[in-house]
C-alpha cells in the first residue's frame, strides 16, 4: 500500500496516509466537465466538482450545492444555494459561479451538455445564495437536468479543455482536489479537507484507467489496485470464492441497445449479397428494424454471455426508472418471423452489414457483438464485426462511420433518455445529441415535449410511458438488456454500489494496510 509523504513536523515520524487505488473500466478523455457527456468523464467529475442537485445511490434526487428549490410560478424555478462552501483554491462559492457554469455549456464547441440548460431563457441573481431560472414554457424536469451541470468558478468560464486537463482550471467544490491527469493511465486526486459534505476517508485517490477486463482483474489479484469496477461476469464466482475479496452487485440503470441508421439512403458498410450498394436504406422500413429485433435472443445473451447478471430489455430505461413502461415486453426471439418480415419488406435474400461497437466499455461487449452478428446471419443478414476501443469508437460513431451501432445509456427518466437518444436531432435545442440513427417521429417528439411541461407527477409519468411505447413499438432503437453493476474489492474496504454505476472514492469505506515510509 502506498503512502503520501507527510509534511514537515513532529507527527511525521509515525503518521502514514492511505491512498485508495481504483481500477476504472472506461477511458477518461478530459477533465473538462462541459464537453463529452460520457460516464467515465462524469464519474471523475463528481470527485472534483459538484452540481446544484445530486442523486443518491438509488438515483433519487437530493440536494447538492443547492439546499432547496421550488417553482415560483409555471416558468420560474428558485434555487437556494449552500452557504460557506469554498472552491479548492479557497475562493467562496456563490451565485455568480452558478450563472457562469450554466452559461458555459452553451458556448463549448462540440459540447454535449447544452441540452440540460437550453430551456433556460433567463437567469437572475437574487442574492449571493439565491438564483432564479426562467424557462419559456413550463418545464418540470429542470432540477433533474441541473444534476448534469458541474459548477466551476466564474473566472474559469472561458477556460479551455487543455486548462482543465492540466489542472489550471480543474478547481471545484468536490470531495477531492485535482493533482494530475495522465491520459490513458490515471487521474490522481487528494482529499479536500474543506469539503462541505462528509469528509472522505482517503487522503489520496488514484483512479487507474484499465479498460481491459483481464488486466483489471489481474491488477486486483496482484494488489496493484484495491478495488475495480465492471467485473466480468465470468469472474464473479471465482472472486467470491477467493476469500480475500468482496463483491458488490446492484441492478444498473444502463441499457444496452443498437442504433440503426435511418436517415441516409446508402449507409456505409451495407450492401446486397453481391457487394453492390442497396437501392435504398433497409432500416428506413419498420419491418426490417423489427426483423432485426426478432432475430436477437436476448434471454440467451443474458443466460450464456452475461451469466445471468443482466435483465432482457423492453424499454430504453431500466425497471424502476421514472417513465418505465412495465407493460412492454422484450421483443420475442422469432427467427422465422424475422425472415418473413425481410421477405415482406423486399429483402428475401437479405443484405450485408457491419455490426459495430466498443470492445472495452460494456460488460462482455465484444462477445455480445459477435453473438448478435451470428444471430443476424441466421435470418439472412450477412455480417462483419467491428469491435474497437471506446476512445476510437465514439468519434467514429458520432461522425457517421457506422450503420449498426451498439450504445449503452442510463438516465433518471424515460423522457430524458428519449430526448437524448430518439428525439429528432436539433443542435439549436441540444435535442438528440446521441441519436446516432437520426430517427425522427413527430408523434414521439410531441409526447416528450408534453411530458416536459406537465407539472403533475402522475400525469407526467403517464405521458412518459406513452412516449416510451411509441419509441419501442416503432423500433426507434433495438434494446438488448439492462446490465448489472458489479464491483470487486479487497476485503478491508466496502462499497454500497450505485444504480448509476458510478464508482465514487468518497463512498468507499474501510481501512487498508499501510506502509510507513520514513520521512526524509
């Protein structure tokens, strides 16, 4: 176990300081909190920064830097800010920082957080610890949206991603202070002793970036890290039996699904069986999309590839999430019906395509890609598989390089997920930021907008369920499963586990054996 060198003083002779080392599964691309909305970046962000609102380990909304909020009228929200909070450099946090942080995502080039603030049309500082935010139309989900906007000092509103990655602007109010970001290797942190919340038990944290499953397991067993996330399902039983490790498992909110290109006439990597371009895009036809959905044996994937550590999906959000439509069932595995749908749609001989996805982001992702490709081949769709590292996959998928794309997503609400993944893309509004298929359905768009404006919780959820039914029945995407989140750790530490899959060092409890390094 490593230690930090202690400061000069008489206590140094006997003091030692524990460093918690965590093996992360996802690539961290930047410390800038307002650029790329992906889980690994956001996970690190929660160590350094805070948002006005937060969620607990069951994804329930709780106070953050705002201690309370209320609707003043149909289009105005008032947030009361926490007093006495300081940024890591000692500067006071106040309303000016909130306003600057809500403005910055609108001006970050190629940023993906503007949808969370786009509906705010006016911002008012009432006093140092009170802000009012006005929307053009009633919008009940604003407190949830603001959980996604990290607060930075107003003086860094013009900072670049390089400024954050170097540490110059990586100043927050979170439980840990930034020390170093080594791209592809680690994020190094030290405890914020002035943190407004519960003091973290660890004086330092090393977030090691280890995307490869085998390497992550090896690092835990060898003692190079104290805890890992995204434990491969095939290793759970062995780690349980090992004796030196503890396992924490919880149902995740993450849903794995496929986007199907529905906007281009000739998507890349799609041809007829002779290798010629198709006359039209098959995925524009709902029958073809449904054929794909029926070709996939979801329960087989859950049982044999996920070792039971997943649930076959019928929605784009997991059970228990606001707006989950429980009456929807996973599309039945029916290869014969799938082949009949292809014939009916004019593709009796099928076609060829490339099944694309990451090979180091989701549990068993590369194996799932291979299995789905084999299932599609059985209904006459010849396949190739492109499984590549997440860091290369995301820009290629966003750039339109693929036509059949795996993605995993988690959200607090069905309509928030649909707004990001299935609403007609609109860069001005920030809608459809991850709608890689460019699916568009005016009926779905209208239902989502109606849910946003509904102030009655029961009616808003009913409308959200209607929107989910429209999206699933029209095969906007092809859901696969909701994966379980699994962590493994040395027996000396414990972690409750979170529905949102985040791995928070400040929520890890326990003690670790420490080496005492002589002070020099």
